[in-house]
C-alpha cells in the first residue's frame, strides 16, 4: 500500500512540472508576402525565450532563431514555398516545453507577367502550387470568407478528359478555383480572359440544360489585392439561374469564351497584380439537381474587339456538302471559313471561303469524307478575330442498293460504317479484327471490352429499301456474354435518331457457337440504316459479326467448315442453309484456270490428282433463285491418293423420318471422334454420343425441316442431310 502512495505522489509531481512549462499554442501566420511572414502565438507562463524552428516542408532549408516576444517576422523566404514552423518555450523555471502543434504556411507566388503567361490545361486540378482550392459563399455584399479545401474542383476523366470540372449537386456546393497572381502591367494594354467552358447533366454529356437548380451560379471574378479579398464587385461575368444570364447560354460542348478584364462599373481596364477565380454554387436540399461545369485552356490574351465565333453546328448533310452555322459574339457581318481534310492546320493549309451571313452551305465536297472547319470574324480591313475551335463533320455516303453485301475483308472499318455510344461509355466499342472462328483467320466486326453501362451501335451505310418487299437481313455471328446482363438487338432507322427494334432481341446468358442469323426486316420504303446494338454492360460482352447481307429473298451463302483430308483427298463441308447444290472448283496453285465440278453431295472425293502437288479449291452454293459468292480459297496437298469415299462409312436411316434415326457405322475400323447436329442455318443444336455400331437418336422434338449431321472421324469429316417430316 505504501509503494502505491509513493508512486501516486510522484505522478502528481511530474504532472505539475509539465504544467509549469506548456508548449506554445494558437500559432498563426499573417502579413505573408513573397519572401516573408509574421508568425505569432499565445503564451502566458514566464519564459526566458522561445526557440523558433522553421524550414520548407522537405527539410532542405532549416533554421533556428530565438526571441523573447510572442511574434516574429521570418525573412529571406522563398516564394511559392510551404514552410513548417515549430516552437519550444524555455521557461523561467528552467524547464523546456514540448514543441507546439504542427503548423504550416505558404509564401505567395511571384506574379506572372501577362506577356509570358501561357495557356493552362488541367491534367491535374489545381495545376500547380500557385493555384488554390477554396470553399465559401460569395455574398451579395461584403467579402467572402474562404477556407482551404480539397473538395469541389477536380480533373475530369470523362470525355473530354483533362479538364477542370465541378459537380453542382446537393447542399453547400460553394467551391472556388483561384489562379496565381498575374501582373497586367500599367494599363497601356487591355487584356481579356480566354477560356473553354461547357455544361452537361452529370453522367450524360451533353445534356446540361436539363434539370438545373434554380439557384445555381457560376461566376468569373477578379481580386486586386492578391486574393486577400473576394466580393461581388469583382464579378467579371456570371451565369445565374436566379438572376442574370442563365446556364442555358453555356455551350453543351467545350467552346471558347472571352471575358474582358475591365471594371464593369467604371469601364476602366484592371492593372497591376491580380488573381482570377472560378466560383460555382448550388444549394439543393433535396439533391435532385445534378450538373457539371467544365473549363479548360485558360489564358490571358490581348483584348480583341473582334471576337471569334463559337458554337459551330453542321446540318443538312449530302454526299457533296453540308450547311455550317455559328454564333457571332461581336458586330462582325462577314466571316472567313477555312476547311480541309481532318487534321489540317488553318494557319498553314486548307481552302478559304467568305460568307456575308453566319450560315454557309458547301456544295463541292467529296462524298464519304471527314472535314475540319474553322471560322474567324472579319471586323474591318485586315482586322480578324482568332480562328474558332475546330468543328469536324463528314459528308454522307452514297446510298447502297439491295442486295447489300458486306463481307468485311479488310483490317479497318469499311467506308460509311459508323458507330455511336451513350450512357457511361466513354469511347467507341466496335472495331475490325481477325477472328480465328472465321477461317482462315479472316476479318470481322467485333465489339471490344469498353467500361460503361449504356447503348453502343454499329451502324450500316444508308440502304435504299424502295420497292423492296419482305427484306431479309442475314449475318454470321459469335457472341459471349460473361455476366448474362447485356441485351443484343437489331434496330433500323430512317433518320439515325428514332430507332425501331426488329424481330431479333434477346439477352445472351451462355457462350454461343458460330451461327447464321436471319432477321426479317420491317422498314418504311426509302433510305434506312441497320444497327447492331449492345444495350447494357459493354465491358462484359463479345459480339462478332461477319458476312452481312440484305436481300429481297432468302439469301444464298457459301458453305462453311470446309475440310480437306489429304490422305484420301476428300473434301467435305457444312451447307449454309438454302442451297440445292454446289459448284466445287480446284486447280494447281501455279495455274490460273479452275476446274469446275457440280455436285449435290456435301462430300467429294478427288481422283487423278498428283501426289505431293500443291492445289487450291473453293466452293459456291447454288440456290433456287441465285448463287452465293465463293468460299475462302483452301490450299491442300495430296499425300496418298486412294479411290475411297467417306460418305459410305456411315449410314443413317430412315431418312426422311418423323421421330428416330439410326446411325450405323458401316466400317468397324473407323473411329468416331464427334457427332453434332446443325439446323439449316448452320446453328449448333445438339451433340450425339456414338458408342456402338448402331446408335438410335430421337429428333421427334425438332420442327419439320432440313438438318445436317456433321461426323468427325479419323478418316475425315462426313456430313449427312436429314429431313424431319
């Protein structure tokens, strides 16, 4: 018990010693300049002196000074540098206190001479240490009370990326993005802000004019005391949904705005060191409004009363032209238009036309071509505005007639095929690539894994359906949906705006084999477009499309799965669907003339070929009213010529049948590797296990029609045609 009491007394004694020499508190920095700052603190206990330690936060320039006062001026500091300060008290009692709590401050940035100021982009926000993020309400009268924040303005990752953005949403949205100090000079020159702005509804660009808060504000301000005070007298331009200019006047896409740096009350240009701020405000207690403002390419340039046009819009597209409209922000009544192939520079190349109205119609452009357009205002003799931002648009494609065929044979997107995307998808989904399932590794349209939930469309060129009855769309496809949450659709449109679902719309939940899809189309006469539509999670779907055809009757496709057995020089194939017979052509690879062999069988055995000679073959289908194109060319080299036909190794009966068929192996030495059933369109239906000399297979559940049995053996491939009554 005595030991416990002694220890308790000792603790009390130690506590009294510490309390007699506490650490300094309430550290504060004031009168901050480029190279100095006044540091003050609170202390009530008698002291001998204070030990003040300070240096940059990286510890590269550290100093110690002593003072008996509770404030001190630090000098010879570096501009635009963050400093750390720590203070100890040397008390009169002889004790030394702990360090004060962590305290930092930053010296001011050197003003940037306006003549050396360069365009600021926002790969990060703020762009550097001399830009600041603040929060606080801009009052109607008096100065704003601002606080440091890491919220509010940030860098956009949505297209267009690398812009500064602010999301106007919910309550207490009052955020500032403040520039470094800029020296405007003595007033001999007048300057203006040049900045790109846009607004949109969050998550859907551009729909900014929708669903706006009635109290939302966005203002550009100036401060003439290095950002120490900000008030409504410094507003250079404001967009205000309560009073003044509404948000609707901000473009839905990034457009350049010019704001004169002139006092709006005295109309006198601002001079000396100033700072600029972008202030965004919204107070939505119900959180029902959700908009974004973006800005980019901030610059200070000489004032030009001849302001460049903006809001370039193209319309009325034809194969040889289009109409271009724009917005004039000054008093110009004449404009120059520079145009050329996408990527040209308006200062070094391009063609020029002059317009006396802010609308111009081109009639001499090339069809199916993407152009860039720039416009500048003409304000007098040799007096021009800067060139506008680029506007890109394409002339239309020639209309395709029916039959329309797109085999996809090149490594890039065919001419006049386009694509669109929406929702949270930020880039194109479709491209062209080699697909191994389409032998021999031929090209096809394919969707790529792009993050985002939304709708992407692969859109055909314009197709003329005038005087076409019962049009049919057919195409080969492979599809795999990893999560089973994405819908694939075929849609048509006559205006690229209103899309109509065609009778092909379902959700894939399992992997699919190569198949031929047939879609009867219901379209109005005239020009229409066809779209392959992915609706849902575009990152989880793989869709491959090839051999696209639109016809006015059932199409005729070449056969697929062509296989050549070089040992027996036997070729077999799987019918595409509606053909009655085939024409097989072959020749020595070194020759030019083809040998043609009509056949009604899906298996053919060559005779009279040269052993170890290089041959090629191709096959086309013969349908009731037309013929297909040829299949891909298949090379082969005979290695052991025999007069041997695979077709008689397996028998099927009865054929036609209502229910069951017998599959009989006529030669016990043959080895069956696999046996599959396909429908007339080539779609895989079922796998048949073959374990005995005779296998009975029930097809009573199948619809009446024609089916094909593909049997893989060690001797080659055998294809049998089955008729289900």
